[in-house]
């Protein structure tokens, strides 16, 4: 891992501060890896309860999150999940056959489909709501709403900076 820029003390870099910041960054990254792993297991469990795959569960959750009453495009779902739109198309066709999603031609542009959850999907998700609330209480019980909002703002900033760092690394700037 690269050294994190640190304030200079008397014009010189404080090596102890650099090491501490690098240690803290490394610890943060491993915590994120652990959280990601646990969230994958949680998503797999929710998906199994509905008889679908984890990626299909995430697609349903993205549609639910993004749909504001007019449906949502496959591109918007792909962007939210950071996956290829063709994969979304393939999986949403399967979810439609399972009667968990509807896909209709966009009224604005006939080249695109708008997806929405079916009543069946909404009912299935509602049936899980008590368990999901209990899960959220377990995961976030030590945080009040203000703390969680603060954490989300910081994570949003880190996510944005991570995308920038990834782009820079891919073109050889870092």
C-alpha cells in the first residue's frame, strides 16, 4: 500500500504519523472486506428464502430502491450494482418468468424497457421485513440515526475517491 500523505512537522514528514495512517487505512480496508463478505452471506440467505440467486436478489433490491413509480431501466440497475447491463437483462428475464418483475416498454423511448416489482415480489419482500428489521438492529444497533448518516456521508466520499483511485491506477497514474 502506498503511503498516505501526511502533514509536515517543521517541513519534514512525520514517519510515525505516516505509519499510523497506513495502519489505519489497512485496518479500514480489511474491515470493509469483512463487511462485504458478511453482506454477501446475508444476501445469499435472503435470496434462498425467495428461491432465487444472490445476484437476482440484488437486482430486485435495486429495482425496489430505484423505482419511483414509473419503472426503472436495466442500465440504471446495472449502474447501481456496478455490473454489466447484459447480465441485468439476462437475469431480469428470469425474474420476469418467476413473476417477480414486470418489464414493459418505456413510454418515453420504445427501445428501452422499464422494470418494476410485481405484487408477488412486494409481498415476498414484505414477508421478510420483520427479519430484515431485526437484522438491521443487530448490525446498526450501536449507532443512532445521526451517526449512521455521518458514516454514510464519509463512506460515500471514500467510494467516490476509490473510483478515482481505481481509474488512476488503471491508466498508470498511480
